[in-house]
């Protein structure tokens, strides 16, 4: 064998050994990172199958320590924000054990909600020039049914109890509700007919019994009462309002000032929302509040921290919401009657939905 051939073989061997060494280091580092993460209380995530309808089950199971009451078979599905290969994937846990091991779906969403076997996933789409966003309608098995381009950064998503109607909100400009220099667009989709109302700004506004028009109208935070009626936030003239909307009539009617990101209770009698409090800092102005729709009486909840989220009713007595955490955000819960105290449901989690 010539000297040149021997050198070529030697170089090849060195390259192979270097590759093996690198792979070993990466593998060891990954194992150490996962071990450190678990030792630090990070969530355990495993691959599996996630569906938006629970398997058949009967009866009621006692809740795990610190968990809300849950029916057997119910699961909590949410976006995992834990670092690792499953970051930003939808994962599920038993609703009675929200801090338990997670089943990963392989489906990535920035914002998510589901009901009645339908899911809405607001997703980032990487591109050669820059990223874009799409709203993806998911079936009960998380398979994509249809998708729609989004004109901004995803921020809110909701599905009606039957699963027929879906709504989403994006920031067209800006990325926070705390200031005034932002613009939103809210859309409503009928997943039976595939009719899309691209923006609620096309709806007629009724305020104090009269038609109201203003070029600065912004909407966000839809929550559905049924397949025709919904509640949402309208911002105009420097003020926010709770509005009740009618999809068939294409109208919204103002009900009350200073209501943002409403969330309707399972029995349709109360709305949880974030209320802006004048005495709080301008960049952290909200307190979680519940409004009784029959008496219009407000109840301030025990959570004293700033909640910039659209809360979710875990059941008739308990609300879940996101707060900043070590992995980006954690899910917390608090009683809806103003009593009790907040408790952390699970770490590294965002945009939950109860399915089952």
C-alpha cells in the first residue's frame, strides 16, 4: 500500500473515531440533562397517542392531591413548554393528576383549545424568508382537517362546547395587551360549513341600544355560550367592554366596561375575566375576577398576582390559568368563589383544555 493510501486510511479512521466520540458525548449530555431536569422537578414526557375524546369510562374518581375534581377518563391537554424534543407539543395528562407523567402527541401549537372532539391549533410555520402562522382545525384524533393563514402572532383560541365553532385572536401589531400600541384580529369559523368570519370588526356594534361605529375597534378573547352566541372583549375609545355576540345576526352588544379575556363557566352563569385595576403597575394591571351574569356582581379571586391569560374552567368550582415559570409558564388553579388560595397544577404548561 502506498504512503498516500495509508494516509487516506488513517484520516478516515480518525474521522470515524471523532464522530463516535462526539455521539457518545452528546448522548451522555442528553442523559445528564434529562436526569438533571427530573431531579430539578421537571416534567416527565413520553411518546404516545393523544385524542380529544376520552375513552369510555364510568363513575367519578377521587382527585389526586392538589388537583381539581375530575371524571374518570377526562384528560387535560396543553402545550408543553419544557425544554427538550417535545417542547411546544401538545401533551395530555389525567385531569385528576395534572402533574403526572405526560403523553406527547407530536403536534406542535403555540395556542390551543378543544371541545366536542374538535381542536384549534395556532401554529408557527418556519420559512426561508421568515416565519408565518396558521390556524389548524384538528379532529378528535389530532389529524388536520383544514388550515387558514394568520395575519399576526397567535394569542387566544377557543372552541364552542359542541365542537362546531372555533375562534382565534392574533396580534396584527404589538405583542402585549398591557399597553395601547397594539392591534388585534379575531376570527370565527364554522367547522360544519367552513364559513369563516375573518374579523369581528365586520360585525355591527350595539352600545346603549344604538349602532356604534369607530375605526379603532379591536376584539379578543372569544368564549362560546353555544354555536350562535359568544362573549368577547371589545376595545374602543381607550376603554374595554364585555360584549355578547350573535354569529347569525353578526352583531355584538356591549354589556359592561373593564372586562378582558372572558371565559364562560360550564353552566353558562358566570364569566371569569382579567380586570384592570388602576392602582396596579401599568405593565401588570390585571386581577382575576368572576362576574355573575344574573346579578352582574363581581367577585375578586384569591390570586393576587398579575394574570395575563384567558382562564379555563376546570370544573364548576375551579379556574386554571398560566403564570410565568422557570420553563416559560406554569399552570395554576384557584377557586372561583373568591375563597381558598392559588396552587400550582403543573410546571412548563400553557393553553390547556379539558377533554373527555
